C-alpha cells in the first residue's frame, strides 16, 4: 500500500466555486461615497461606481422607488461587476433579483407574467409580530426517567433565572425532547417561544466562562437576562411579495417555493395580497422594502416587454430597476425601428444612464492581480507584464481566462510559480477573437456554408468542390 503523506492533506471547511465576479465584495466606496482606486474587488470606473453608490444610498434610505438606471458601455467594461457590487453594498435584508433578457423567451409562462414575478421578487415586506417568550439562564435541568422503559413518559423540572428572579417549570415529553436536541445544560442562556414551544440556545452565561480551560470558537458568551423571565418580544420576518403570492396561490403552500412550481399567478390573488399588505402597513404591522431588479442584456427584450416595464414602473409598489446593455444604435426587437441601445425612446427617457469606460493598462494589471489572488495562482512579475499586454491587445476576459490555464501548464511541468513560458504556451494553445477571425478568413473556403466571397468565376467553384471533397 502507498503511504499516506499528511503534508498532502488539506483541511476543507467549505467548498467555494470561483466565478467570474466572485472577487467582488462591494462598490469600493468610502463613507462620503467617494470611490477608492482599487477596493472590495472593484478597480477603475470611478464615475460609474460613484453614480452607482448614490443609487445604493437612495435605495437604503427608501427614497427612490419606481426609478430605472441603465448601465451602458462596451463589452468587458465591468457593467455586471458594478451590478454585483450594488447587490453586495445594499445588504441582505434588501431584496435583489437578477434576470437575463433572453430568459423571458424560454420560460413556460408569458413574458409579462415572468417580468411581474421578477418585479415582485424585488419587493420585500418586513412583517412585525409580538410573541411571548421566556428568557433566562438555566440553573438546573432535572429529568425523571421511568424505571421500566415504555411504562410512562419522561417528566422533569427546569429551573431558570434572571438577575431579579428564579422560577421552576415542569417539563413535558415535548419540551424534554427539545432540550435534548439543543443540548441544553446548566449555565446556558435559552429562549422559549410560548406559542410554539420552540427552544433556542442564545449562548453561555458569562458567569460560567471560567469553568473550562478551553472552549470552541463557536461558543458564544452572553449576559444573564435582566427583568422578568416572561416578556413580549418583537420578531421581524422579511419575505418578498412573490413568496407571499406563491404561498397563497398553490395548494401545497410554501412547499411550492422549494419545488419551483410557481406557474402563472392570477391577478385576483395579487390584488388580495396587495390589499392585505396595505392594511398591515396602516396598522403598523408591516413595511415595504423596495429592492433592486437587475436585468442584464436588456436589448434582448421586445417592444411588448418595454411597454410593460413603462407601466410597471408607475406602480406605487415597484422596485428600483437596473438594466445593462453593451449595444449601440440597433433595432428594437419586435419592430423595424432603430434606437440607442435597442431601447425605445419613451422608456430610455425614464432611465438614469451610467456610462462605463474601457479599462486602462494600469486597471487591467490590478484586475489581473486580484483574479490571480482569487484563483490562488502565484505568477512571476514577467508573466504578469505579458498577461497585462495580452489583455490590452485582445480583451480583459481573454486574459482572465488564461490565468487558470497557465497555472495548469505550470503544474504539468512541476513548477510552483507561473512563468513567462507558461503564458506563452497557453496563448499559443487558445486563440482570442482576432486570431480566430484571421484564421477563418484565411481558410474560409474549407469551411461549409461560408458567406464571404474571395473571388469570382471558376476559383469559387473549385474552392467549393474542394470543400465538398474534404
């Protein structure tokens, strides 16, 4: 048997997939919304990031709803990265829904229904409710087990205390089971929901912190609760309007959210839900959280979708719409008319337009450094310079794709640091768009169904005959 080398083993705490924008942590702005040159994975695009930061601030303060923002720029200028940065900056409680323009035409529902569901996924409802809970530090847990198994159910007593009082509670079989699941012991601070009987371990009391010489990193120490044991506590649930729609429109209720069987939702159901949410708002039980809906490749939408968006943005409960496109003046899908970015003029007039500029050589170098760090690839200075030059001459995306490929080439020659020769090798193996196009132009006569004509007369016929024979 081969010996197991401990040095080759790694501790795997979590599995991470490295994506195209997995290095983005935010927009890289300071407290005054001024963009740093390189921060939180973002590099360059100073004015675009500053504009996006203003939009994020307005979203967080709830002062902007029913507005739309367009991220416009050439391919590979960081439009999707800015949208991802906005999603990270907004926070977890604010809904952020993503959609590609081409998705609408491959779903098993109408385009307008898919857009409506996307809109309602981006609108959150913060529902408040008051529950009676018992919170205290566990003094003692006594469980009486019957002498003969199965003769009677378990019984017991639970002693809880706060800084002001101490009480003994009788325990039934359900509560004993709950204490066992949470592994509650003397010195833990727990909370018990009176309505459901759910037990939550809040942490360990500071008074017991010296009992053990060593504790795990996950051990949390909290203060012993003060006041009375029984108190009313406000619990906040954050859901989206789409989740409420699905729960109320399907027989299986919230399980439909896991199966993905949402289907088309009737307008009557949505009207009833909107009325109920409005009542909760008036009573102070709920508040609306306008989120963000990001539609990439917005030029793929047709004239019907743009008409729907025009109307939907006028609704009082509508999210902030962020769209992105890399098209210039092109035909509006579903019509014969041309317009900037393939967007109708009346809808374009509603948009705040943020423009992205091509990256400079210095920006490309910084982005490649960040990606090398993200993909855990060590690269020499000469290799980085060559990769930056390739990114300037071809495209940033092509240069980023070469990082992992060059690391594999380095691994094959049993090296630890990616050198110049590894970059050169993968550059020769994998073509960029310019070299691939040039190759096609040279050998187009040998490909089937080519539409570019080289010459006239017999030469073409000979070339097509050669292609048929090959």
